[in-house]
């Protein structure tokens, strides 16, 4: 009979332990919600203004804040970009609002950029010889190859030849 009391006591202790754990987790969640609400309402931490781009290399982080991004975006875009080699043709979308490629003083479509972009977004290995066909927002067609690149300025772009390409 004595064992039954021990079993009942152990059972209630087990249930109350679970109840306490649940209360602790609930308290932590409520504290996090209150802190976020407080910080957002007091403009100490506003997610809308913080990080839009984060690039890590050599254990260093580089950030661009939204309030500064509009001043470095270019005033034009490319309507169609297509990678063409002897095996395939792939559409490239660099106008994606989540990725900031169209910024002032950026050099794009050099061999390293194309190699990285196609491997990351299309899982495709770049051929040694390829061509990129671009139609800009003025409906002009540009054809560049692996020895060229494009440098973006605020109001226009410049096609770099082999000597300037990175």
C-alpha cells in the first residue's frame, strides 16, 4: 500500500514538472513579444530600416541599409538577359528586388560573375566560350562574351573590353 502512495506522488510531481516547463516557455515567448513590440514602437529597432543586404567574407559583414539603397540604385534596367553557349540558353534575372545587382559602380557579367550566378541560381557550369545577349530599356541589343563585362553608372552603363574586364 505504501508503494501506491509513492507512485501517486511521483505521478503528480511529473505532471507538475511538465506544467512548470510549459509556463516557463510561455513566459519566455511573451517576454520576446513584449520586447519586440517595445523596440518597434520606440524606433530603437525598426526592421523596415535595417538590413537589406548582408555579404560575409573572411568573417566580416558588409551591410547596406534601405535608406541608402535608393541613392545607389541605377535609373534603368535590362529587359531581357540571356546566356547562350553551344549547349544551352538560359534566361538571367538580375532585376530581382531581393538581389541588388543594379547598383552604381557595380561591374556585372564578367566571367567570374556569370560563373557564380549560373552555378548558384541554375546549377549550370559555364562553358569556356559563351555569349550574353542583353536588351536594355531603350530596346537596344548588346552582345558580350566571356572577355567582356558591364560597368553600371547612375544613368547609363559601359561595356568593358578584355583589358577592362575583371
